[in-house]
């Protein structure tokens, strides 16, 4: 988080995104994100009043949970005689 020398938030960092912003950040449609959230498989949401937001750190955690490990598979060449 961006803070000044007194530890106060400077406001220069985005903390919450709405559905449109979060969907853009995740490179998916708003409908796809809403479906994931509805099914309980999407990123955590933050409710403020009747509005729904996504914390940037929760979107990053969602991405990390779905990241697959890098695998390097070495195959022997096939020789046809």
C-alpha cells in the first residue's frame, strides 16, 4: 500500500475494483466473473452497502490459486524403421 512518511495512505493506489474493472483485470467477461462468484468459485468479494467490489489483493490470490505449475516434459525422439 502506498503510504507517506507518517504511515498515512496517499490514495495513489487502487484498492477496490467493481465487476467491470475486475473482469477486465482478469481478462474475462463480466458475465463469466458473475457466474464464478455466484457458484462460489470466483475471487472473494467485498460488499459495501448494496455494491460489490473486488480487492486487488483478492484478485491476485485468485490468480495464484489457479496458476498451474510449470512442467517441462522431455520426450525421446521416435524412430520409425
